[in-house]
């Protein structure tokens, strides 16, 4: 059975457009993470393979869900709080629709209602 962290990572992978010819696919970076050791011209991380990129995404999400991050979000934060950090509107991201997409995906994956206001601890409790 899939866990909540993987469900969120899978939804992000889909929303970021993981398919041949996209930045996420070409960089083996399913979460379009930024500011790693090796980056492209727009500061998106480049990974040697999908497993490395997906593992980095899971690690990034785990730090946010657990509260082990510099942003001050954690288990009592909402899914929308997470996406205001992960894909902030200030970077011209469609934050609300991104969050709604992930909530819908995770609801189906976990077979329970998840909304943008669901707490991270309701999705994954580590």
C-alpha cells in the first residue's frame, strides 16, 4: 500500500509534467527541485537517474512533513501551507491549483478525503 509521502511525491511528479522532453524528465528531477550541487541554467537540480531525483523529492517532503526544516512548517501545517513553500505564488506558480491537484491525487491514492486544508499529519505521520 502506498504511503502518504509517496502519494504526494507521485502527484508532484505528475503535476511537474514528468514526460520526455520536459525539464523534470531531462534533469531526472521529478519534483523540479532547485539549488542543489549540479543545476541547469535556471537552477533546477540535475540528477544522474530517476531514483536519485525521486529520493531527493521524498527527502525534501519528509523534512517538511516532519517539521525538520527552516520554513517552520510541520505536522500541524496544512497541505496548502506546504505548497505555499514548495511552489510559492511569488515564483509565479499556480499554488492553489497545484495544491488542489495534489489533494485530489492523494485522496484517491489513500482512499480518504484530503483537501488543501488537511494537516500534513493526516497525510503522513512518519
